[in-house]
């Protein structure tokens, strides 16, 4: 099974949508009837979503100060 979400698709979603999707995937992973491939795909998608959310929450990196003349 190919990855469910790609990098570009995830960045196009709002933060609230990503949080909702993350919770939905967590619930789906609790399903005992999942095959191992499905579980791996859902886990990979969850990891990708969490990475995007962490990047959005991280403070912006400070720009280096210009040297004084």
C-alpha cells in the first residue's frame, strides 16, 4: 500500500484539519482487524501529520544579525 498522504497535501491542510485527521488515524490504529500493511501505512501517515504539526508549532528560527560596519 502506498503512503496515504504526501508532503504537499499535508501542508495544504489547516492545523485543525490535521489535528482531526491525527485523532482519526489514532482511532483507526486501534482496530484489531487491520492487516500489517494497513497498520504500517496508517502509522506512516500519522508520523507525517505529526511532523507537519510540530513544524507549525516550532518558533521561527531567528535570522542572523547583520555584522556592524
